[in-house]
């Protein structure tokens, strides 16, 4: 019976499934669009101090955040509860009433989280026409390339939600796991040692290693089940509200509060020093290690004997390799 139970390749099946789910979970985190890179470009190319430039900068990042929230509320129950209707986006200041009207008038049956990005594109073009967009080195292309990258990440998040893990795959793995331990329940019962059965020399009432195996394998399965949808309300899911709040505050701070902050230039404290060493606290001194200053490469200090070869011998070797005779004419 024990041999029959081992016919179920549980380690392979469960390990591959968990690896797939964890990889998918991590890809979703890495695919979420962050506005930081676009904010850097916005303050670089729309750097005016007048009210019109400030209004354009703030509106651009508002469009980025509005688009992200529209996407997130489409895939996350947490964001959906925070913004249950589009009117809540207006109340939150992500959309104006006029923008909301345009958004509602767009009568299509598909998701419309990309609409603010269209407004973003038109506003950048308007800023350039008003000579508020400084474009000495292809800045428009840089911003549009970064916007396309932002949009591609949104599409990837949407695709993860649209194409989920096949339910049959999860059912097969779950069934294989529990059937394996049902077999273990019968095959790993110890028999009466007085009967002198082969490989049964002791009667163990508590199958310790089988219990450990059950905890590890079933725990492994539960980890995968909890990571299939990271946009939920579980403790291990993504902190969606934190992401939304963080992006709002950081993006506005970058394009408004810090857009015209230019600290004055002054000589640093190591101006006249060549061996620059940052200070250590007393607590950090214990972890300080002597640097390996003489490391020039793994093979730089190797020593081996080199035999000198005369020019005639070197020339004869080359002729021999080329198939030419080395003797006299």
C-alpha cells in the first residue's frame, strides 16, 4: 500500500503549482504602474513657476492617479469598497464634474481606466503648444515612451485579473494532496510486531513524520491558495489603500512642493580629502570589516611559469598550422 501511495508525484505536482502561483503573485506586484518616473519627466520639461504651469503639472499627475484608481477598483475588492461608484472619484477629487461627464458619455462596453491617459496625452500636447513644455532634447518622446510603459503595466494587471489560474489546475492539485494523505492513513498504520511482519519492528501509535508531512504539504497548498488573488482582503494581500495614498501624496509632492526647490551649491565636507570614509556609530563598529584593498580580480595574483618562445619557432608553428612546409626552399 505504501508503494502505491508513492505513485502520486505529490512533491512535483504541488511544488510546480506553488512555484507557478508565487511567480504569478510576484509578477503582479512588479507590474503595478507607479507614477514616479513620469513625475520626474513632468518637472523636468514643465518647470515653469507660473500658475498655469503648476496647474498643468498637478492635472497631469491627477490623471495618472485617476487612471490607476480606475484600474485598481476593477480588480480589487478593497479599492471597490473605497470607491464604489464613479461619483466617489469626483468626491475624492480625482475627477472634475466636467471630466466625469466626458467619462460617462463614452459609451463603450469595455473597461475605461485608460481614458485619463488620453487626457494626459492631449494636455502634454497643449502645454507644448503654449510653450510651457521645454523640449530641447526630445522630451515629448521621453514622456510618451514612459506613458506607454505605464499603460503596458496597466494592461498586464488587467490581464492577470482577466486570465486567472485555471480552476481545474487548482482542483487537481488539491485532490492529489488530500488523496495522498487518505492513502497514507491506511498504508502507514503500523502492524502488530508480534506477527513479525517485514519492516514492522515497532508499534508507533502517533505517526509523527506523517503528521509533519501533512502539515508541510497542506500548508504549502494553503499558501498557494492565499496568493492566487493578491487583490483581496486577506492579511497577505497587497496593501491597496496604502498604494493609492502613497502615489497620491508622492506624485503631488514631486510636481508641486518640490518642483522649484533647488538647494544651493556648497562644498561637501570631503572637498579636500582623497580617502573618503563615512563615519561609523559605536554600535556599527562591531560590524566594520577590513576592506580587501588589494583585490584586483580573481586571477590577477596567480603565478605560473612562462617559457620564452623564439620568433623563428613561433613562425614555424604558425606555418605548420596553416599546412605549409617549414623546411628550406
